[in-house]
């Protein structure tokens, strides 16, 4: 879902060993060349995992 400059992605995945994982990934646009990513609410088969981020991603201009 999108709210202004922020996207929230609810993910459910099956891992190679058959366990189920869930997470909420949040992408927030800072400006035209930068966004942050974070992952919260992470679980694998009911085991709570630590949050990740926020991590800042910056577009590199050609030649740098």
C-alpha cells in the first residue's frame, strides 16, 4: 500500500526448508535520488526476528 512517499509491503514467503516467514517492508522516498528501506515484524515459524534498518539507498550518478 502507498501513503504519500511511503510504500508498505506485507510479505509472506516459504523458505527452502519449508518454514514460513513473514515481514513488513517499508520503502520511504527521501528525494528523487534516495530512499530508505526497513524490514519490521519479521518472523520465521512464529519465532520473532530483529528488525532491519533503516538502510539508505542512494542513486549513483554516471561517472562516479
